[in-house]
C-alpha cells in the first residue's frame, strides 16, 4: 500500500493503523504529521489540528511580545474553530481580531512559550484548573 500523498510505501507499523486524510485516503505517518499535527510547546506532545473542527476550544497562548501596544493582554485565550488559517491567527495577532470568536481566559506565561502559539487541549484545560 502506498501513501496517497507522497507515494511512499507504507511500512508494517503504518499499515496496522493507517492515518487518513480528509478525503479518507490512506497517508503515511510523515504526511499526516506535516499536514495535520502540531507539537504543543508545553507538553511537547503532538496533537491533531483537525480536532479544532470539533466543539472543543482552540487554546492560544499570546506572548507578551505580541502585546506591545497594550491593547491585548498576554495570556491564555480560547476561541472556536471557524475555518481560519491557523498560521494567520498567530502571526496576525497584535490585536484581537473582531471577526473571530476569541476571548481572554486568564493571565499565563511560561518559559516554554517564546512567541504566540497554539497549545494542546489538555494543557489548556490544565491551565484553567491551575495545574500548569
Ligand atoms: Zn506520505
Ligand atoms: Zn500540551
């Protein structure tokens, strides 16, 4: 069996539980990672960005360097997935985008966060509960 995207042959491990793209095509682990996963800067685990399309909150840590003009506080924010380009969500973040449902949750900073980043769902929940 070949990966639909890069056409590499899937190895035995990949074949056991193959990843699929949005159109149900089988893809290899590498392609899945590049297209669908992000590493959480806090726990360093990978998470599937397609979970953003569920009802779960998207968690964003806004870094203080992105708050220069004082209109946005650094800390934990949550939002809903709305087909945004998630890169833009981060790099365009000197202000709160008015067309997006995003809100300040609590003050938070970590030495592991060096710029505005998405974090995984578990770490977001942990920060809310004060366990981070
Ligand atoms: Zn591939
Ligand atoms: Zn995490």
